[in-house]
C-alpha cells in the first residue's frame, strides 16, 4: 500500500500544495510549526476518516477559508485508488474512486496506516481509554465488521447508561434485559476480534522490543481479562456478568462491565510499565506496539501499511534511531523531523523541505 501523490487545499496551514512520495522513506523536514505534522495528519485522515489531533473536522480548515480538500492518489495490491475528502464547517464528503461513501467503514482498508508520534507515549502511561483506542483504531482498519459492531455497541451502551439513571427502578429492571441482549451480541464480536488481535500483537511486540533494546529487556503484552469460547459463549458469559451487576450499575448510574472497561497489561522485565518504567522505556514499548501493527496489517492484507513517524527521532538515542530506520526498510514511510541530516545516517530517501505551509526546493 502506497501514497503516490497528496494534494492539500486550504488544509490547516496549506493553501495549495502537491506532495509526491516515493515507495520507500520520505522525509518531511523544516523548522517547527511549518506544517510537517499537518501533512502527515492529512495522510492518516484519508486512511481512517479521522484525525488523532482534533475532535471536529472544521478545525482542519485553513483560517479564513470556507472548506478544505484533501486528495490522494494511492495504490494497493488491487490497483490504483483515488481518495478525496471535502471538509466543510458542518459536514464532510469522502469519495473513493469518485463514489461517495455512506459510512466510515467503507473507507477502512483501502490504504492502511500506522501513526506514531511522541504523544503516543499515552498508550503506556495513561489510562485504559488510550489502550482501547489503540486496539479499536488498529482493528477497525482491517475489519469493517469490528468497526460496525463497535459503533452499535457504543450506541446501545449510551442508551443503557441513560436508562440506569432513571429513578423508576421497576421500569429499569424490566427494560435492561432488552438492551443487554443486543449489547452482548455486539460485545462478543468486539471481544473475539480483540483476542485475535492480541494473539498476533504480543509476539511481534516482544520481538521488536528485543531488537530495539538489544535483548536487554523483555516486553510482555496481555489482556487484563481472559475470554474463552466462541462468540456465542462470550455473549452468554457477558450477559451473566451484566445481570450480576444490576444492583451496582443502578447505584452508580452506568454500565460497569463489558469490553468498554477492558484493558491491556504492559510489562517490561515483569514489571508494570505504567508504574515502574522510565520515559525512555515507555517510548520504546509504545514504538514496539506500533511496529507490531505494521506486521499485523501485512499478515491480514498481504501488504505493508503506510508508516507515519511524526517527530520520533528527536526522542530516541542514536542507537535506536538507526535501528528504527532498519525497521522501515521495504515500507513506505513518512517521517517528519527538523534536521534531516541528523537522523538519516546515509539512508536513501525522498527529502521534502517544508516552510510555512509550502514545499521549498
């Protein structure tokens, strides 16, 4: 999977620019706050239909403009794909090969991408929400069924939580079973896909971490809750857990069990990374997880995804910079940095200098 050309119009600080990417390492370099990350963000947006930096799409529109447009000429194993996004104040329209998509699930999978920046340290040091977000975004890119189940699960979960706040306890107890049966149906799909994902992720992450640390530390990734059986059995067990927690849920006013509460355990050298790891160890662990995503996408689709490394080199020591560059070989990579000569170490690449939202020679 590759991005061949990227056209930005009134996107962030870009008025109108066309980027041409090679199939290997592409380095966007320049001073801070010039637009390097904005370009990387545009690529990720076309791959997933979402930005990792903002909540509302209108924030992507250049100040003073009424709309923004992003277009990418891409190629996957099945041929050429053109992806376009027109973003307005109150809506957006995304097209794949000229056809408007009805839902975000129809965008997923055309071009997969893995995004890593210093902010991804949250994956290790923050709460369970960040690790669930990591799983949700990663799995959704290769499984429309997961993405759809996740949307429906969250919608029913919101309705269930609203019901739990109702003061008419009899009404709540009479209605909960109706919601719970539907909730467990979609929860089982989510859980099963996560189990499969983690079975692939854990050994890859361990391998990448060993490479980056010269085998000095062992990284172990495992779920904090074990689910057994097929989707039917998982749904039954979840339904039983929900019923056993009626009293607690009513008292607290929200649903206390289900995949929306699950987490990952990240261990370095047998110790909980969140509690005991240094910033450097957390960063290496997070990077190992992201590199593992690349492997999983290749296993599932037969192609490498686009790897986006945003200002990562400045946070790594010399040894790990060189090792990371080795990991990118054979993968289309978009890397942003302030000084290209300080991070390339002779690596062949397509260098693009950015200055105030413009490509400069």
